[in-house]
């Protein structure tokens, strides 16, 4: 089955966070808890719902990810934007994400590919 | 400009206190997100992809330098050092923290600003002509009535939970610069046969999923009846607007499904009950607000000094900037100056806090301390002496605000798109930037002539793509970003909705497609014929052929 | 449900009766519009007060002619975002001259309290456990009113142009 992580926005500052191994919430994608089976997914959703109720995180939900050489990457492009940052503002990059940001030089035909990995 | 009295100030102070309490209840968990959402939306607070977003109201786009400095302060202190000007004359911040929002609103309140009703299902910012007060063709100053409508529509107890958002625009010139035909209610100021100034009231215009041009409900409403007439429309909408389907909840759907004649009958029946009552607008209040919009201390000046003419001859870049970025002022010796927020490489409409401070200083020096935000995401200095234009231009260049592209293809109107917005299907800004780069040569832009290119990242059309001469809509096709092109839209008094040309283009083909459209236009245009004129003369076939011929 | 009237918890003598339930003989009852329109004659001879519940799609226009028969009109909010009842309340008071109790029932938030008061509501059904003191705070969230409404609280416009006392 597909791999998942849980994501949401932190209530107090709105920033994108991921459910971490220790049950807390982290901004670092690499520290997110990768969920491997349905049973675990159900458990983590319950945990996340509790965190929403406890006013820690807003409307958490699971997303599909891939894991290559240990590197976790969201599948949906929209989730990659949430995880890595707005493609037009590399200054606001949240994690290392080669190829995510629009090239900064004058190469006008450098469309940032959003094809699935 | 309008200055708050004790009543205006107390209202926004009370709102700040109320919101502070609501945020505290949210942070403690007492309010769930579902309960908090409509409350935060009434204060312009969205939760988007990366963070909260705060939309600050700039009533009819008018700002003082003092207010702009505060906007800079907020960007610097609470956000990431920049703000984004929108297609409704507001400003947005993309990174505020919820816990800071009460303080941000308190800072705004200290300069007579707020974020009330910039989102949610109530009245939004009432917009007006960015050339109000200085355009020779205006009947009266549209801002006066925009301010009257602003107050009447703020925290209206009956209309704070409408089926959907509600946008009103006021114009007072035969040349419409407000997109009045594409608003939920449009107010067109004009004279009747007796020379009395009143309002043509339109309803049911809008863009989004189902673009529609507004319809006239009443051709002439005298000033004193303005608020009662609007209230009658709102009551009909509040009671009969659809609440079963979010995408069918705007008043345009009600007008369309009811038919304008029946809709008018309902409105007039309601109005008959409430006119000549306590909603009549007293002349004393019109006078009080009019007093706030008196012309500034203009000097008596010759229209164009010899030095100015000399500079025009000698400095081609200056002349180019004058041609694109300035407009005629009704007063001799003055000019309207548009600051382009569309330099190459910058997301359209973005301004750094340093630029905001610079613009505030320049407004003080060159334009009586005021400026306007336009619905095309630029800024306007309304009252610049022609003798100052050269010096101002030098200053604007230093701050990257003098790109001579206003009204041209480089002056792209663009929503934040998938890079920021939770509603988007595709990114918009990178494509806009690539188009701008392809056409960055100014000579080429000026040769192409007036061209409104507008882009949206989803069908909500915040980039107003339906009314672009060239409109581009980002769509998601099986996980890929594709771009659909429309042609022939127009937001002025000859309102039209763009025609879809054909299948959408992938991201790496869309810039070429736009270039092909421009080339087609250049090939077939008559002398002096602008893009939109050519399109209206020849229709979409030549453009369609060129775009899709080489399949 | 706790009932708020005059900013305090009040006893509620009213019984909401489902369409297929028999009416208790001597209690004030709240009936649906459907029941009223279908069985007005049956209810006609009733001694105890009658109230009517209007759903959010039911404008009071349909029963405007019968308002002198009701001591109470309950306006339902299926969701707090459904704002139709604000208009209904205003029409009841200002168009049809209704002087009885107008009660907000259903999904209402205390943050809407002042808006409702201004539109003519004078009774509010709270959620179980809600604190009337919190509602009271919201009744006076704002002291400035830009637009005239049912409560005819003086507006900023009126204050600005008030003639000074002689």
C-alpha cells in the first residue's frame, strides 16, 4: 500500500507541520512519521484528531508520500508546495527541495516540473 | 480623504477587542475551527497553504502615507517583509501568526485601518475609481458614495450572514475603471435630464465559475434613496439567494434564475415599503463626507513647462514612461502617475516594506501624502505636478517602481495561485513571470499597445481572467498544470466576457501560445487598432487557427 | 435547552410539538408552519398561547395575516451561517408589527447575539452548559452603529447631526 504522513497547519502560527515519530508536530518533512499500513493510519488519524481538539493543529489529514533513499516526498504537487514552500519565493524554502523552486536566473523557459516523481 | 471621527474609531477599536477575545477562545480550544472560521473570516483571516493570510481593507483603494508606513511596519514586524496588492484594492499578508493578529489589527486601528469584512459571506470592500477626484470625465467624486456605502455595509446586523460574499463598486465616469459591470451591485453615477446626479443601480455581475455581466435594476436612484434601494436589493438576496450550493449562491445566480424583470419587481416592492423612511440619506451627511474629499491645495500652473518638454525630447526612457505610466489630470499643470508593481522577476502586485516606506515618502513629497491602490494591482499618485515628473521618475526607478508597462502586456494582473492559495488548481505567478520576461522589451510592448492580460490559478477568477483581453486560467489535468486561454474580455464600460479559444496548453507551451496570439494580432491589425478592437473586428477564428493549426 | 431572555436564563413554559404529536391541553405550544396552515381551525379554539416555528426557508409572509394569533415566533437557524432569519425577524417587527417573542433556535453563536437583538430577536436558545454572562458580553460588543435597524438604537449618523440641546 501507499505510504502516508499526516499534515496540517499549526494553530498558533499557521505553519505547515507533520505528525512526527514522537507524536508531536514538526516543520521538518524528514522527521515526519511515515505510515506503512492501514491500522497505523487509523491510529495516527485518531491521534491527529485529538491534537486538533487540543487546539494544537488545524484540520490534519493524511497525504500520500514516496520514500526514496530515505527521502520523504509528497506525491501531490500541491502538497510539495506546502512542504517545500512557494515555488516563486526560494527565500521562503522550508526544506531542501532540489528542483522545486523556479530558477533564479534569466532562463525564461525553465518551467518547474510538477510531474509526478 | 475620509478621516475617522470618534464613532468610526470606536467601532474598529471594539472590533479589535472582540477579535482578541475570539482568538483567545480559539487558542484555548473553547472554539472549534468550525466555529472560529466564520468569525475569523469576518476579519479577513484565511488559512492557506503555508500559513494564515490577512487581507487588510483599503476602502476604495485610498491610502495616506501614514497608513502605508504602518503597512510597511506590519510587513516588517509580523510578516516576511512584503505585502501583496489585490484586484479589489486591498493588501494581503501571507505569513502572519494567529497569535499576533490581534496586535496587528490594533496597529492598523491606530491609523484608521482594519480588516473587517474582507472575507466571509458579507459585504466586502466597496471599490471606486482609482482616478476619483482627478479625472476630467467624472460626474462627482465616487469615493464619497463608496464611503457612505462602506459605513452602511459595515457590521450590518441583517446582512452579515449572506448566502455568499458581496462586492459593490462605484464609478462616476463614462469611462469605467472599476469593472462596475462585474460586481454583485454596481453603482454608476450620472446625471438625469434635469441635470440631477443620481445612481444607475446594476445587480448580478460577477466572474468566478459563471461569469455574468450585471443588469440594470433601476436607471436612476436619487442620492437620498441610495441606501434604502441597496437595502431592498440585499433583503431580497438574503431571503431568496440560494443556500443549497456554494457555487450557485451569488446574487448573479438569483438574478439569472429569477429573471431581471421579476427580480426588479421584488426589489421595487420591497423598496416601496422602506423608502422615505429612516434609511433616507440626509444631505447633511453627504455634505459631511464630501468635506473630506475637497481638492488639495493645488497651485495655478501652466500645463507643460519648457523644461518638461525638453526632458521629453532628450530622454527617450522618460518619454516612454510618461506615455505608459501617466494619465491626464483635470487640472492644468498636474498629472496622474501610475506606479508599476510589475517589474520583471517580481510577483505582480508585491511590494517590499522598504518599497512601501519609499512610496510613502514619495507620496508626501509629490502627491499631497496620498495614493491609491488599483484593481489592476498597481498604485496611483493622483496629483503630481508636471514639473516634478522627471524627479519623481528618477526616484521611482531607484525603487524598481518605474517599469514603463502600465496598461501594456507586461502589466499582468495575476492572482497568487497554487504557490499560496488553498483554492488554486495551478500556479499562476511563474507563468506570468515567464510571459513578462518573453515580452520584456519595452519597445515591443509599446508597439503591441494597450493589452490587459489577466491570469487566475483557478475558476474563482481572483485574477479576473474572464475580463482580460487575453485571459489565462490555470487548470489541473491529471496532476499536471495546464492553461486555458480566453480572448476578448473587457472590464470597462464595453463589458465583455472572454471567449474560450480551445484546449488548454501545458506549462511549457503557454508562453509560446501567447506569443502566437500577439503575432496574429500584429499581422492583421489595422493602423492604430488596439488588440481588443482587432479581436472584436475579426473574431476568434484567426487566433484559433494560429494557435491550433500546427497540430 | 437553556433559554436566554433579557440577558438572563429564564424558565421556558413553551413546548415544541412535533407535527404528529398531540397537543398538550393547557401548555403554550410551538407548532410548525405546516401544522398551522393545515389545522388552523383546530388550533383556533385553543386557550393556551400558540407559537409558530419557521424554518430558514419559510418567510413570515405566509403567516403574516395570522400573527395576532401567536405569542411567539421561533426562527430556526439550521446552521449559524444561514442568515435568512435576520431578515424574517426584521419583517416580523417592522413590516407586520409583531409584538410577541421572537426566539432564535437552532445553531446560534453568542457572537451573533448583538446582530440578532438589533434585528428584533428577544429570546435565544442556548446550547446546554453555555454561560449567560458570556452572551451578555456579546450583547454589547459594539457601542457604535452605522446603520439603523429594528431596535432603532441611535446611529453614528444621527449622533453626528443631532441638533445641540436648546
